[in-house]
């Protein structure tokens, strides 16, 4: 087994489990000194492992992402498995041969009308079907008939798509990153997805389907006969639009400098508020009348760190937080809406509301208790400590957890399609939001005074962030967003919350003042690609054998195989020859290091 490095990533040819899946027999013999008789005991046991079904938890990532529409026509699809030994826990041979193990998993790429329709059926029915070749799996326990997902593929199509015996060990490897990142097994397909059409990828089981020394057993049928395979994972994507690639989608976010505000209206008094991020909203008065008021959510254009009015204690009703602007004859309902939102969210969470009410009851009892020093009897202790669950819920609320999107972006025009908007979190708005939740059980003046005397242990630090609305959010589910305090990216900020609020909307909150935002793909999105060349051929620029060595230049063009497949063994031999390496030692890890292409990164600098 060999390993190759690229920067801080290690590529390993394979990793075997301590015991491969299967049945085992253990025989123990013991001879006691004075007794010439040998005592023997034999026990059998089985090592179970994934065989016909793959739990979703074992699939760490897929590339191209499921449902993406970008141009991936020069990328070999791959799947990352979270258990690094999984592709070598079984064998594609009926009897495992000597030497390096062969993976029993392969990725097959189907395009257009080639795409098979998966079917779920008992294993016995899959093996007994007369219309598709599927040899019955060996070594099944008596009475075991699991349900499996199968695909039926025409024999001639499958012959083009399947890896040969020589290619099979090159299409799976182990990727090891630095730090605490777990190892992952990577299975790579050999076909380039055709452009301008949709494709589906299936991770199929090859267990026992390779005869000794030969390639996959396609069965005795004719060219149009069907061959059945067990599909363990499947996903779809399309190569329809060059503009849907990660780099081009992210590059669309060109108006990142625009603030989170509506455009000027031409009315001087209104523009004064619009430029601060306010929007006009309908306002229903307590007396039943209707009006228009100004509202601004917690996402402010600039610093908004002023604390609440020191003369304003805990509110007993949202109306106490209404502000009236006589110059324009309109109310500002921002803080009143925040308080009411916090109260409604608290009431909606019955577990939080119950825990808060019980704590306030104990707190009030402890406040009212008066025990003289000469009291002769022991007095039971009242636990008036704020429960951890209450603090945790309120801390989440201070991160805007579960706050409806309409409170954050009250007008869709604030966040047009394909934009990123930077903001400061309005700490005063957040205090009123949390106080609204804290107000449960606050009825009279005495309740408000007790709440004021017991402030919540909630921190309101400087938090800034960005709101992104783009197809890059929905098209790349593993999107990573890093915030930095400086344009050079030397001071990374601690993320407070990075979460999707909608399929195409991402909220990013960071502790500190964001000066730079980097959008990039997950490490698993490092992909395997080639450079296209005229006349159905391809080439590849090679790295040096060591990380510090210069690039080795570009390969002579190689012809693509049938249906856009890459001749993997021929490619590996050509790479070894160009690099002056031993072809026998140029295995999966070395090939992966040369084929790897890094994910793109897009940087936004906040003005």
C-alpha cells in the first residue's frame, strides 16, 4: 500500500478492515501437562457488514451535488464514504485473491434515456427474475431475504461503463485530511457526464461478479439482454448551463456593497428612514384603526449597539415600546414587534414556557421568604437558580433561532435574487426580543420589578454578518462561508450561526466586525477533472511527484473511450511515464493526487 500527499491531504491506495465481512471459524486446542489428551473447541462467528443496503449516515458527500444544474461535463463524479475501509470490506471475486484488495463498489454514470429505473424487491425475487442476469449471492443465512434496490442495464451499455479488472483498484482510495477530520473512502466514476442533458449516478455492488483473473461477468445473454445490479446509492444532476457552476454563481453576487435597504423614494422625509433600513408596514392600532408605521428588523445597515433607555424597565406590553415620530406623524414599531415576537415564540415553546414559569414561581417564593435567625426548625432550601434549559433557549433566541423570516426581511425588495447583504445585529432589538420571551408571567408592577432585579445572564456582543440569496446556496448544499475581521483573511471570526433559512437563503452571523467573507465548497467537493481536447480526447496537467516539485507539464492527449469514459489504466500508465515513476507503483493514491482539482473560493470585501 502506498500513500501520496497534496498539501495537507494524504491519499492512500486502500484500507482494509481488521476482519473482512464474512463467516469465521475459530478452533482452540489446549493440552494439560500430565494429561496427554488434547482438548479442542471450535466456534463459528460472523462479521456483519453492509452488503445490500447502505445506511445514509455512511454517505458523507457526493459530487456533483444531488440536483445541481452546473456544467460538470469535464468532471468524474465521486462519492465520499464516512467509513474508510468500506470499499474493501468485501471482494468483487468469489474467492478473494492474493495481493492488494480490489474494491467491491463502483460508480456508474448514466445519461439521458440510458438512465435505469430503480426497483425495490426481495433479494430472492431479484435473483429469480428470468428477464435479467443476476447470479444469486453466496453465503446468505438461511431464511434471510432482505429487500434490495436493483437496476437493470443493457449488456452492451454496461460493458462500456463498467471498470475493467485493471481499472478497478484505481477508482477507490482513502483521503486523509489534517486535524481532526475523519478519514473518508472515495469511489470515483470513470465516465464524464455528457453536456446538455441530465445524468444519474449509481453506487453498485460488484461482490462476487468478477471471475478469477477476469473482468465482470456479463452473463450468457446477447447484446440487448439485461444485467441486474444492486444499487446502494443513487443521485441525479444535470450539465445544462455553464453559468450554473460554483464560480459563476458566486460571481453573480456582484452588488455585495449594496446595503440592506430600499431605494430612495424621492420624498425627503421618507428617504431619511429608508436610508436607515426602515420599511413602511401596515399597522393596526389597539382601538381598531389602521395606519402605516416604520419597521426595521434586527439586521441593521450600520453599528447599532446603543443599549435600552435606562429609564425603560422591563416592558409589560408591546405598546410601551412604540415610538412616535411627530415630524412625519408615524409610529416606529420595530422594538414593539421584537418584544411581541419574543413573547409569542416563548408561548409557542411549551417546555420553555413551563420551565420559565416554574423558575419564576420559585424565585418569587425565595424573595418573599423571611426567616429570623432564632427560628428553631430547619427550613427547606428553595432552588432559585435559573435552569440551564431556559438559558440555552434564550441564548438560541439571541442568535435569532426560530425567529420568522418576515421579522428579519420585512420586504422582499431588501434582498433581491443573487445578492449578498452585510449587516450589524441591532443589539437593542435583540434585548427587546429576549425580554419579550422573559415577560411570561409578568403581570403587575411587582413582577416587572422582580424581573428587573434578576437580569438574564445573556451576552449581547458585537455581531455582524451577511445574508445571501443565491442559487449557489441551493445548488451547493455543503457550502462553507468564513468571516474575517481583516481584508487579508488573517483574523478569522468565530461563527455564531451559519444556517439556511430557505433553500436559496443563507444567514451568516459572526462575533466581531466582518471585513471579508469567503464562500467556498467543502473539502469533499475537491473533485477529479480532466482538460478537454479536440476530437474526443482529453489531457491533464500534472503535478510534481513531491509537493515542492514543479509541475510536470501536460500529458499528450489521450482518446476517450466509448460513451465519454476515461481509460483509467491507460491514463495512469501515461502519468507514470511522464513523471518517471514505476507504473506498478503508480496506484490509486498517486492517480488521485494528480486528478484532484481544488474547489473554488470567492471572496467579498466589505467596504
